[in-house]
C-alpha cells in the first residue's frame, strides 16, 4: 500500500548559511532573497530560520 505524500515530504530543499558574529548567530537562505534570521545559539538560530522559511514560502502561495 502506498501512502500519500505529506507537505513535509514535498517541501523544497533549501540552503541555509549560518555565521557567527559578536551578537550571536546569523542565518540566511541564498535561494530566497531577504529570508534571514538570528539567534543567541545555533539551535535557536536554526529554529528561527525554519520559521522564517515557512512564513516566506507561505507568502509565495
């Protein structure tokens, strides 16, 4: 039996660049101009950029 694809399975693959600076971490997505976020830790920054990516992609629909 085949299962239907979920939205997560169909999600596009995007690159995320994370850099450290004097204020913490900064993340941005090269494929989506202006999609960026920041955080105090890498984990926080990853969570923040994932949310930013989801919101960015929602506005494209």
